[in-house]
C-alpha cells in the first residue's frame, strides 16, 4: 500500500484553501478534503496531479471528479450523521470516502465492472467503509434499500431518472448534474409524496451517465 505523509497533508491544506476560495463553506466537507488521501485514489505516478483542483482520468475511461465539484455536491446534500445516502457512480471511491467521513451510511452503485471490483477492494484499505457497494445500473436506483435521505449522482444525467425521485424520503435531497454536453447542477427537495422543489446551480462537466443495464 502506498503511503500518506506530511508532504501530502501540506498539499491537501493548499487544496482546502483553493476549494474554500471558490465558495465552499461547510466545515465538515472541508475537513474531509483535508483528511482524505486523494493521491491513493489515483494510479501511482500522479501525485503531482492529486492535489490540484482538477478532475483526472481513472480506469475504464472514467474520471475522479474535481475536488471543488465533490465539495459542491456534498455541501448541497447537507449530510447529517447516520443519513442513508445513495451514490450513483462509485468510480474511484473518493466521493464515497467524503460521505463516509461525514458519517453517512453509503450505498453506492457503479456501472463499470472493473472500477467496481477495484474500488470495492480499495476503500476498506484506506479505512472508508461504505455500507454497501453494487455493480449495476444507477438509473434504477436501489429499491431494496429505499427510501434514502440523500441521493447523489456523480455522472452527467441526460434526464432525471424517475426511480431516483421516488426512492427519496420526504424531506430528502437529490443532487444531480443534468444535461448532455454541459450539465446544470440540480437539487431536488422532496416536500411531500408528490411535490418536489427544484433548484439549479450553474454549469458543470461530468462524464456521461451510461445507458443500458450493466453487462
Ligand atoms: N464519484 C466518482 C466519479 C466517477 S465519474 C469519483 O469521484 O471518482 C462517474 C462514474 O459514474 C464512473 O465511474 C462511471 O462508470 C459511473 N457511471 C456511469 N453511468 C452509470 C450508471 N448508469 N450507473 C452507475 N454508475 C454509472
């Protein structure tokens, strides 16, 4: 296992400053970024990139999201300890680790088998244990464990999948980037069985949420 050392910690403190300067205020989110060894979530040899505020390629043509984006989505979720959170797009597991650090019970789905296998082995090694990880299609959500307090989608969704809205608790929050080439960060708050409040927060760019059921 590769290591975390004071040099990495120093680089993380710089990253926290950058993310803060871009408008992130949630102290718990900033704390998580200052603790989680992001370089270990990327292939070795990329240490110089790990603490820049940028997305970066991981396996299977996917990316580890930009730290600012991770922070922005997490801040919108308003995580409370013990929240049951569904994440679509486990990827490297970095966002998962942020949610676990905030004491959420995380259920995460990944559509790429290779990434699913890799991250499933990796997360416990760094001490960030999700409640459940699954290889499957995020468009369907995870009905067996619904309803969720919070749902986060970490890939660009061409539309808002109905199952995700229906698997949200009343009072729950869904954060999802919606769009094709560019995505609008969108927050849905479920006010009642049938009523959802919608807020939009500017443009982001994600890898696309893949269609079709998992092969
Ligand atoms: N949170 C991750 C983001 C990875 S990028 C991180 O920071 O590392 C988006 C991820 O969503 C990719 O791993 C991709 O394979 C996954 N994905 C794409 N379509 C999906 C789908 N329909 N269901 C579940 N995961 C999906």
